[in-house]
């Protein structure tokens, strides 16, 4: 049974969330980021979407900048000294 991969880190600003993932290729590991927006549906259940309203864009930009900074710090902390 396959295990579901979990993100290395989450950043949440308001209803916008960035999830940072570590992937691997033949060239080695690399990081990716996905973004989602939480909202309540008509039945008052929480859902996640991937489209953004105008008032979500500032939070999306802030999440992207924080994700970029976190990824830079993570890469620096995992570099091996030769």
C-alpha cells in the first residue's frame, strides 16, 4: 500500500495556503510549491480550491514570497559541506 507524501512545510495567510514539497529526480531532490484557498461550500463544509478572488491576491503574493524565502533557507540548511 502506497503512503501519501506529506508536505515539508505549510504557510497560511488568511484563507490562502502554500504547501512546500520535496520531489526527487535522477538529478537529485528539488522543491516545489502548491497553493490552495479554503472556502465553505453551500452545505457549510470546508473545501479547498485553486482559484482566487481579487481580495485573495495579496495573501497569495505574500504566501509565494514566504514560500520562496523558506525554500531558500531550507536549501541552505541542507547543503553538505565538502
